[in-house]
C-alpha cells in the first residue's frame, strides 16, 4: 500500500473504550498524541528562515524561533 495514502485517522486504532491512547498500525506503538506520532513516519520539512535548522514538526520550528531568534518570532 502507498504510504502517502494514509490519513491520520487510518493509522491509529483505539486501545480501549475508556482510554484516549491509540495504537499505531504501522509500528504498534501506543501513543496519546497521534498528530506528533504521525510525523515519525511522515516527516515534514520545516526550515528556519534565519539559520540552517530543519525540523520535522511545525511546533518544533516555532519553539526554535522563540528561543534562538526571539527578536523576529
């Protein structure tokens, strides 16, 4: 199956009825934050405009901007 055809909702199965944790169908890991785990398998490319840093998640780039380039963030 083509890996790019997956949606986030297709990659995770609920562990139990009272639990918000979900199991990844690709690696079997149980996670509570499905959006962040999605990027383990399908990394994005978020580049800093002010230095050569590159991240797989947009929130990590935002944290980088706030700590390393606070005057422009």
